[in-house]
C-alpha cells in the first residue's frame, strides 16, 4: 500500500482547487458553460397588418423589443386554450420578429430561449381576425406620434415620427415639419414606397430646409400622400429647442458676469454631485485642470461658432478631448474643485472663434435663464 505523504495531500488539494476555479470561471461565462442572462422584454408592437401600435391581425407580424433576446427560439401567443408557439422570423439581441398565427387571441406575448428562460411582454397585444383590414378607398392617416415630446437640436435622442396609414397599395409619403406658431413648413421628408397598415418610423435631423436649426418653439409633423391631400394631426406635436439647461437638479443662481472681480461667467449652485450635461452638443476642445477653475471642460458648440465652458467639476466622468457629445449628454458632475466656495457650476460662453482663440466673453446669464424655463 502506497503511503500518503504531506506532499501528495497538497497535490490533491491543488488539483481540486484548480478544477473548482475552472468550473467557477465556466459558470461565470468565461468561455464555459454558464447560462446567459435571461431575456427582458420592453415592448411588443405591430410591424405588418397593423390597426394600431399594438393591434395586429392574424398572419400579421410583430416585433418584440428588449435585451438579451438573441437566444430566443420560441414566441408564444395567447389562444383560446393555452398558447400557440411559433418560431421567430428574425432574432437579434434587442429585437425579435414573429408572424402572428391564426387562432391567436389578445394578451401577453412570451419569448422563450434555448435555455428555457422566458420573459413576458409588459402590455397586451390586441389580435384581430385576418379580415379586420378592409379595402380602402383612397388614403387615410390613422396614427401620428412624435417622440420625444420635447426635443433638442443634436440631442441624445433622435426626433422621430411614428405613423400608420391606410391605402390600397404602397404609397410615397410626404412628411412636413410645421411651425405651430406661424403655420409655415420648415422642412420636408419624402419616404418612397411605404407599406400601408404597417407602423412606420422616420427621423428628422432637427434642421430646416436650409440646413439650419429652426426657431425654438412648438412644431408638428404633418403626414400626407405625396401630391395628395394632407392627413395631418396635432397629436404629432412636439417642442423643439436649441439648448438645454446644463444642471439637472434643483439649483440657484450666484454671481454673474463681472461681480466686482472680473468674473467671466455665471455661477449656478446645486447639491454636490449634481449631473452636468452639455447645453449644446459639439466637440470637446479641452478637458483639463487649473488651480482656479478646478477640473473643467470646453466644448465647441455645434453650428454656433461659440464655446461653452464648464468649471469646478468632479475629476471623474468628463469626456475626452477630441470626442463629440450630444446636447443633453452627461459630461460630468458638479463639485468644488479649484478655487470654489461650495459646490457650483461656473459656466462661461465665448463668441467665435472661441475660448482664448480670439473670441470674447459673452454674458451667459440671460441664455441660461431662458434655457432653464423650457428644460
């Protein structure tokens, strides 16, 4: 019989530990057999043979959106008895498409992955009989919706129109962006060969027909068949602005331009750590530290020629020099770095050609208070 020595015990223990660590790594997804995160469903909308956003006929198509959907193998639809299972027609991490089976009824759609994990849609899908879509005489807009309701030039979220129309055949669609104040069309978009009874989405770049941001105010999308009668609706109304107020929290105004000591900006006080966003999107020219300004960022405002300066920021979370940021995108947090009495944002606005590039200081107080009203 072979003797058990301390060395052999150590070797066995080491081998066991190595195997255990390998199993843990595999379970954690490090190239091993770990189960991926379960799917999460955010919404389900109709994409073909639609009567509304979440109203579809049998044999129509729906799109399920969410996260971690790329392992979906089955989509389940409610039925009179139990559920009807179908295979998805397309699968992506953020979206799954499926055809609505005959016999499906209204209710919650469920997705199931190859691992047996599942997720249910948060809202009901309304399913109508296949013959619910009737022949149409002419062209009619059934739904128009602007998203978001308040939009910003070069903002973090695209300005979108979601619409649905009825027609006998595919149609060329004209979408006008109209000022509610003047009634004038500031820009137009043409979409060719759009399918009727399908939820359509189109993005507007926030520029007028001359390539410039239109005036701040209230607008609406007007939808019509190209060359035909309008099918407009005020339900597509939205607000549009060229700037957003940079501090995203409760705040108060401190010293402004001059302040008896050559103060070159406007101080805005808020709780330490309050989020700071770009008042106007653009290119980050400077990300640095200075004994008086603390950590600061200078952004060349898109289509303005002006520079926007943010001082007394936290060290972490600021964008890199040379990067581009969107209007409303987080660029850091308020702090008291540098020569600051209490946490606050010192904000400066410089004329073209820019900050210490031949431009001069502009009084930022009035613009800030204007942006504050609509933000």
